[in-house]
C-alpha cells in the first residue's frame, strides 16, 4: 500500500510537469503570434510606425528570450531532480534489502545458511558481479572457500588462502587487485580479472574475506568513483555478514563448551550419557555388543602434591590424547570426573574391549619417561549384553571392575563378571591383567 501511494505521487508529479509545460508552450505560442501580428501591422500601416510600439516589440522579444532561458534552466533542474529521485529510490531499496539481509542472517545457524542469504542479497544488489566468500577454519591459520557464484571464467578462486598472502587481511582495509596484475596484487590472486577484496571484521576480530569480480571490470571499473561505489556496497554486505559469522562462531563455541571438557578436549559426562543410551539402543536393535572402559590414573593426588597441578593437567591432556589415538574414530572418549576417564566402544565385545584396554594401559605407562614421574592407570571393563542388560547396569559394573583393579594392586585391567545367559554362549571370560 505504501509503495502504491508513492508511485501514485510520482505519477502526479510528472503529470503536473507535463501540464505546466503545455501551458508554457501555449503562452510562448501566443506571444509569438502577437509579435507576428504587431510586426506585420508596423510594417504595412503607417499609423503603427511609432517609437512606443517599437519599444513594446523589443520588450516582448526580451521577455520571450528570458522565458526560453528560464525554461532551459527549469528543464535542467527537473532532470537533476529526477536523477536525484532515482538515486534516492535506489538507495532506499538498497537499504531495505540490507535490512532484510540482516534480519535473515539472525536466523542463520550455520555458515551454509549465512552464505545462502548473502548470495540471494548480492544477486539482487550486484547482479553483474561474481562473489567468493572465504571463512576462517577452526584453527584460524587459513581461510577456506565457503561459497562462490557468478564469477568470471578468467578468475579461479583458490580453495584456501593464507592471511599472510592477502593485503586486505593484513591491512584490515579494502584492497583492489588491479587489472592484468598491474599494481600491488595479493599473492593468492589468480587470473587477469580485477577483484575487490573486503575483510569481514566484527568485535575487533577478522572472520572472513569477501571477493568481488566481474567480466567487464576493465570498462566498469575505470574510474575511482565506480570502484568506490562498489566498495561501499561490498562493505555494507561484509559488515552484515561479519556480524552473522561472529554470532555463528560464538554459538559453535558455546555448543562445544557444553559438550567437551575444556582441559582435555574430551566429551563431558552429559554427552557420554546420551551417547551411551544411543549406542545401546542401536546394539539391541542389530544384536551387537557395546563395551565401556572406565579408567582412573593411579596416585594422581600424590602426583599433584609432588609436582604441582600444572604437571597434573599436562598428564591428563597427554593421557586423553593417548586414549583417543588408540581407539577408533567411532568410539567416544569422555572425562567422567577428575582423573577418571571413560570410553564407549560400539560393536565391540568384552574380549576385544579388554585387549584394547591393555593397549591403552601400556600407552599410558610409557608417559612416565616423558613427564619424569610415575604414571599408570587402572581399568574396569563392562559390556552390554555380555555383562549388563541395560545402560543403568553397564556403567556401575565398569566402575566396580575398576575398583576391583585398584584393590588388586592398580595398573591393571579387570573385567566385569559375565551374565549367566551370556556365559553359556561365550564361555569363560578372558582376564587381562598386567603390571609395569
């Protein structure tokens, strides 16, 4: 409704200018007719040959010339106002699109969602330009190509780039890679197409890079005004996008902190409980076994008292790394509490789980030489359905087996007792124990 009213108002404005122009043309025509009649009579009739009439004739001519000059000024002013009106209307529409983009980005949950919103908006505001979006990886040592569209055939964006090879990222300002490689170009720039690179910053931190390119850049970007105009629009897109990337990174960081232990990087206890229920449900459906290994570092309090908590934290981190390296990618390792760690092994029977626990025990014992102190661990192993019938039983059984290994002298692997139904099928349980 609002847009219809504005269109009607613009139509009325143009109609008024047309009517005024017709009235003005009619007035000029009447003046020309009066001048012609006066001139005719002054030339043919002796009664009209007097100075006063000649003066009036000259005055009429001057008035007509003045009106013609004023009409020229009015036409030029009208054209300027029309141009200004079109520019204002385009700026308003562009602002509306940017506000709409910002609103959509608030609902984006992943980098793919944010990239899709950026692509839809950029194609409306910059239909002649191709865009490449780069986003920092998790380690923030390089930028990976997240999305690209409508790029010229002569420009090939690299799949990843280093911040040290990009002048826009090093300076934190918009950088133009000139045509044909002339001028100062980034080391990662490939091809003969000019590009405008805009860093995306939010909260004082870089989050990505926006690259703009077009096929006819040699003619469209000849003036500084054209480059400044596309740079301003690109910065507007980059500012909105950088805030979205910052929010997505913050959400992922909070999600990671809610699932992982900050010291060891392992999953926390809440995630372990959900994963264990899921694996046990899958195991009961396809008839596979799910094993649980619970381990506790021996004499860890004494290690902290003798060598300090910094040494204890380092031992915990290295122990977690050794456990993850010894297991499959599908296995889940978590920090159960304190120096007590736990691993969930889907599709793994009790016998294989105990052999794997023995391998981990040997790995952890090898850390003693690295840290210059005695490091060992005791293990308790349980399995569903071989030793436990449900998730409520398998973890307490593994904890009880761990306690039995502690009582037996530490630095060993102890398994839970087999269920009667499982014992008849599987035979006697394999016991794996060992000492350093």
